[in-house]
């Protein structure tokens, strides 16, 4: 069996490793350390919790034993997708490099630019950063990457999920072509494979487990849950979570509870505290100092339950986590592998339980398709919600009561009883109508020859008569002319006058 002493690591590094209590490397460490020490590019594919951090920090410390860093020009670069993972890598580096004189800097969001600039100006051997904050320093002209000899990309698949791939490509272009690249990922999406083909040169590929697999020492299960009513489902789901925790008993000494949404993280944490469960939330909207205090309390066993979003799914190296509860089925199937990878670490056993509501069944199918196994279904501690039975209806009443149909703009049909009564009654004779005498047709008017008068001879009152009075009956009020003012043409006025006389 391979031991760390067989891997040609520096004596100071071996001394630090021995103090941690480890003497046998994990498969990913045994496979990656040897080619990395030879200066080759490395492509490591392994699930979380397999010791990938030590697989690149140990050879890096050994290779950087000689040389000196210059101001604003780091000798090596480690990229991590989240602040928590970057901080975790920095802690591991401090542990393994404590007997060396190597310096390191941590560039993450939520901290002061001024403090980070002071460290960079002194010169650092190892620069650990998130892509966003690193690009901020590059754009401000405070950092130069032309002296980078070793570049590490950790959790590359998470970088892809978070949209950091364009940033990674930009950072790669600012580093020397002669650099050594160590690339680690739990899954190999097509986009990640494209990057490795572009920026890695003949890498040594170490695949210690099938991509997107889960640890065999983790007991998995899913509870299919449906609320009694849609408005009550969130509260009933939180009650189910509490019952699942209680069902595990003392075996659940601590646990991480994952939610898909940040708002649910706060709600679930508040609900657990309300019912006497020691819990605290952690997600990207919280201040970095608050997140750090919460993680420290969880590591020191001062906090039993950590309610987290996927920001904590990567990089949390807490070996003693006994349980992982997926309050929601993750939207991205790959996140399931990383979530449950927080338990069952370093050879320990773990338990991962998930709650699935009907709307998440599609995501559950994606998870099972990715891991290529069916997650066992567990019985709900709440039992099946009883569906209220409909009230009994007597057959006689159902037959007597006809179905009512709604009609718009039509009179309703008479009932059956009313129809029978109407048919029994004789038809009433129609009422006699009064006789209407036909009026004699008026005699035709006698046609008289028209007399045309010049407009000047017409009286003014006739010319200005408009005929717009309340009563326009010519038989009562005499002839009226519909005038058009003083400017009415003579031929129009004469036609009106003749029609009025006729």
C-alpha cells in the first residue's frame, strides 16, 4: 500500500502531514501527487470528500520550496468557486506549509481591498482567490500573473454552474503558456472538457471514481411528500423535516440542511429555532464575517444544524457531519452529489435524506439518471395525509334533484310538473281585436306652375326662416324654409320656396 513517504514529498511537508494523523494517501492523492511533482499537467476527476485539496497543495508546497516571490507577482494561483472553498483551501495550505517560509494571500469578496493590496505588494508565493475578486485586482492594475508557475482550478464543474467559465478563460490567457496546470472536477461536462483540451497540455488523467457517483458509505433515502392543501404544504414540509430529525435520534449529532432558495434557508432556520432546534442560516446574501462565525460555530460543535444554500455545498471540509437533509430536491442534478458529499467523509459513514414534493419529481428523475441508481423510498413519519371523503348523498335525493344548467339571455325551461299543468288546461280563446277602418287616401294635390322670384324680392323674414322650431309641422305653422344664411345660392332658395308653396 502506498504511503505519503513513498511520494517524494519534501521532508517539511511530510512532517506536517504526519502531525495531521494521516499516513496513507487517498486514491486521488496517490494518483495526482506523483505526476504533479514531475511537472506534468493533471486532470483529476473525483467526487467530493476524497482529499482533492491535499492532492494539489502538497505537491505545490514541495515545488515552490525554492525561489522567492516578487511584489504583485504571485508564483502560483489557486482558483475556487466560492468564498468558503477558498477559505478552506487557505486553511489546508497553512496546515501543510507551517514548517516552510512560503507566504499566501486570500482574495475573496466581502473583505477590504486595502488589506489585500498590502499583502500582494509584499509578494506572495501562493495566491488563493475567487474568479470575481481576482479579476477586480487585475483590472485595478494591482496584480500581475506573468510569473505564475503553477495554476490550480478546483471544483471546475461548480465554476461552470456559477457562470465563471468566461472568467476562467480570461485568467488563463493572462498566465504564461509554460505554466503547470492542475485541474480538478467531480463531473466532466462538455464545456469543461473543452477547456481542458484548450488549456491543458497532455495531462495525466486520474479518475478514481465514475463521474457523478456518490460514496458507498452514505445511506441515501427520499421521502415522497404531498401536503394536505397547497397553502399548508410549506409548514407541513417543515414539520416533516423535524420528524425526520427526531426519527434519527442521537445518531444525528449534527447535520447540514440544504434548500434551493435563500429565502427558504432563513425560513427553515427560524422555524427550527422556534421548535427548540439549534440552527443557523448561511447563504450568499449574508455578510462574510457572519458566514465565517457561523461556520466556525458549526465546526466547533457549538451549532447543531446548519441550514445552507448551495453556496455551502462545496468546500465545507467538516469530517464529523453525520447527516445531510435535502429540504428541496436540487435544481441541478450535479448539486446532489456535492450536497451529500458533506457527510461520510474520510471513511466515515453518513446519512442523506431528501424530501420530494410532486413538483420536484422531475428533478428527482434527473438526479437518479445522473447517479445511475434509484434512491430508496422511505416511509414518511407523518403518515399519508387522509383525503376527506365526500359527504354521502341519498339516491332518492339525487334522482329528485335535477341538474341545474346556467343560461344566459334565455328564459329557463318550465319544470316537469308545470308542463303537465299547462298541457292539462284548455287553450284560451284569443281576445277580439277592434276593427280598424281604413282611412281614405288623400286627394292628389293640384299641380300649379312654379313662379320664380328674384332673391331681392323675397321678404327678409322668409329668407332668414330656418324652420328649426320645436314644432316643424307645416300644416300648423305654415311654410318653413331651411335656410343657409345670407349666402344661400338663389337656385337653392327658389327650390325650397316652390316646395313650400306646393
